[in-house]
């Protein structure tokens, strides 16, 4: 992929109304998805201007989430196109909309998947804004963080805990937030299974250990590296997803987008146990005998996040303290990063740096 550098210019003159920004480029590098199932293309696009309720952020890091793969692969069917993917954005506020008082210039903020909600639908009114009837999601309907700058509604951005660098903080914003919501939906438990030991699981395992939960990690069969990683993070057992756990589980979280894991997880949980599906997309769940669900076992999904989830988790993370295993890659290698995620060729989280 070639960068069309010839269009790039650092024009500084001419526009009186932005004279304070004379040093700032008018265009930026962004990785754009033009059509699903085509590679992202590195492009020069105008630096976005924040609206009255928005902040503009100079992106320092943006995590690569499995949901980005579901956007680029066309599994999620309602993207704005072209779209700048990426919804685990860490950066510093470099311009404020006229109505924004929540942040100041230079503040470090995180921008998550939940980019906007309507505030008036029955779900929003009932405190379930994650289920809003008219939402906007970052990196899906709203341009995201695979770029040098991003704009976001200030009310949906968050201050980030100190003590983590920009690259390490990025995975908190989806793997962490939605992983935390998934764990919370499991309810009180003493023994917990986690199917799929990627970015979300590596954070959830640390939170679970902090809460005194015994965690059992299930990886792809024979993935010794992921199993060793899980044990290093405090899981009491790690094995292949085709193996039964050594004890019945109170709950299981499924982060891998593999429907065939649902009956396996149901087999692993005790009577009354809960299986929580943490992903936005999953291959079909195979037909299964009713006895797997019998005895009041529960299967439920988790959709999106609320701002309350974000506030709770970002306050909790430094108390655990959550440590992030992240691999940084240049923004221009976003396609390679997505391929690595698709192949499972990583441990922990991948993060793009512009
Ligand atoms: Zn709503
Ligand atoms: Zn995500």
C-alpha cells in the first residue's frame, strides 16, 4: 500500500479564524475502509473539526478490537462508508467545541465504542443506554481512531487512570469495559470459565482474581502459549476448549466468536450456572440437546456498554491493578494488525500508534 504523500501539505497561512492553529496540519493520515472485505487504505483526509458538544483528540494510540474485524469483514452490516475504524482511542484533547466544559485542552482522554445515544428512547430513559434505539458507535457509524485525529462527543469520553502509558491504556476502552460488563453479567461466582483468551480475557482474568474468583481459561486446542499466558495472569487452570474443566463452573464467559463453544460452556457450568457471550458477533450456535440448558442454566449476551460501566471499570482498573500486555504497531500496518488478530497470532492486545 502506498501513502499518497503528494497531497499532504502543512499549510499555515490564509485562514484568520484558525490562526492559533497555524502549526497544525490541515490534513491527517487515516486508515479508511471504503468497502467491507477490502483492505484499509492509508489516505490523507481533512483533520476533523469538533462540533459544539465535541472534543478533538490528537490520537496517541488506538487498540485493535475483534469488532473492527467484524466491521472490515462485513459481518456487521451497517457501517458508515467510508469509515475510519477503531474504538479504543487514547489521545489528548487539542480542540474543544464551543459548549464543552467537561475537559480542557491537553487532557488525556479515552474514546470508547459507545459514541452517542439518543437520550429519549425507552432504553435510554431506563438506564440501559447500551441498548439505545438510535445509537452511534465509534469506528462503525462515527469515524474512529485509526487516524492521527478523532472527534468525539465529550459526554462519551473518559479521563483515564494514571499509571498506564497510552498504548497500555487503549485496550481498557473496549476489551476492558465490555469485558468488565460481561463479568458483571455473570453475577456472583466462585469459579469462572473464560473461553477465548484474547485481549478482553487477559483483563477480565486479572479483575476476577482481584475479586477472589478462581478462573479457568479455555484456549484453542494446543495453544500452549495462550495457556501459559493465562496461568501467568493468575488463572488456576488452562486447557483447550474441547476439555472439561476440573470442577463444575458457576459461570462461563465466551469471548471467542465461535458458536460451537456455547454448548461446551453450558456443559461446563453447574446447575443454575450462567453463560455470558461477550462478543458482538458469533458464528451460528449449533443445535443442542435441551438437557444442556435444563436445570436453570442461563445463556445471555452482552451488548455494548453504558457510561456507568466505563466509570466503574476505569475506577477499578488501577486498584486491581490491571496490567496490559500490548503490542504496538504503526498505524500504516493496520491491515497486518487485523490479519494477526484474525489468525490469533498474538498474546494480549494489539495497539496502533500513529
Ligand atoms: Zn436511546
Ligand atoms: Zn471493541
